[in-house]
C-alpha cells in the first residue's frame, strides 16, 4: 500500500453541528463516536466511513452556497442496497423532510440507481445503489458501528473540477491512488484510494466557485490517512510537489500528526495519522 492510504473522514463545516449530527443519526444511520465538547463531532457509518462536523466560524450553513456542478468538494454519496433504496428515500424525504436536488431519483442501466438530496443545512448528498461495488475492500466490522443500517457508508466523494482529467491525474501521480474508471459514459472518472476502501469521483464543473476559505460552510475537506511513521515524510513529499500549505506539519501532544494543504484546484485536504483509531 502507498504512503497515502485512504480517506479517514470527510468534513462539513455546519451552522449547528449538534442539530445536524442528530439528523444524520436519525435519517442517515450514523452514530456519534466522538464529541470534543466544542462542537466538533465525528460520526460513524456501518462500513467504517466517518464524517466530521465542525462549527462554521460565521455560523452559516451551506444552503445558499452550492449549486449542482459547482466546483469543489461537492457531495457525499452513500451506498444503499437495491432492496432498501425506496425505503431509504422515503425515510429521508417524508420523515426527514429533506429537499431533493434536480431530477431525482434516477435509474440507469446495469442496476445503477441514484437519489440526490440536501441535508437540513443544504449540503448535497446522494444515495447510490450499484450492482457491483467500486471499492475493493470488505467493509470493516466495528463494534461501535450502527447495526441494521439502510445506508451502509460512503460510496464515493464527488469532486467537481475545472479540469477533471488533470486533477484526477494528480491524485494518481502524487497520492498514489488508482484510476479505476476513466469515463463511465457520462464523463465521470473514478479513483480508488490505495487501501481500496474509498472512491473519489471527478466530474466537470459548470461554474467555477474559485478558491474557498478552508473553513467556509459546507463540505470542505477530505482527510487522508497515513501511518504515524510515514506522516513527516508524506508532508515533505507534498511540499516537494509544491502544494499550497494551509497548516504546516505538526505532531500534537495526543500523538496525532496533521498537515493541511490544498490539491491543485484548491480543495482542502489534510493528512491524519493517529496512534489510536477513531473508531473500533
Ligand atoms: Fe456522485
Ligand atoms: Fe478533518
């Protein structure tokens, strides 16, 4: 496996993290596994996927900020089995009151079904049911994971790019991830992380939002897992690649290693190495 292993979590800056977390628990089958008491919450899904909610500094939600196909880290897609697809939509919209996005749900050939919606703060989320998984690894069995979940975990993270071909190539050449689909017939490419567990989706933007602050409301960063013994070297490799550094490499007293940077289109990534895994 490469030095950059995979996605440890994706982060959303939210106006009210506790309220949003409660909605994610109730309707998206997540459990809260860590609460720092200052509004930062980590949520776990049944396959081991993790979402981080962070208070947005201006107390604003993402709602007015992001339209379909605008550039940036755009959406999180959750995997649902075909048999449970209708029930999941019903629960999210009827009970959860989520608004839909565009023409949805949609059924594609080869048993691919999608459903696009917004969480209560306006972040764009998808449900996806696919006959064949894109990721390779078997789901993790974690004691703290929710049981009997309709939504299994993060199927992919959608990145909308000015130049999707060039951007995905950076994830392949610099982070060592693997291109698994260069065009799915709709102009979309998929890249698999080195650990085989996570998939990044690259599509062409219709509108360039420019460079967003690292703490702007909405879906804002992807944390890349590295081993503690590799963290320093990983940060040096990225600096040699001339990434824009947002917070330089540091080792915290709790043993975590962190390094915040941007990919070539300005999307915020950070390296994370933990001595203790976040979820067990
Ligand atoms: Fe997607
Ligand atoms: Fe994070």
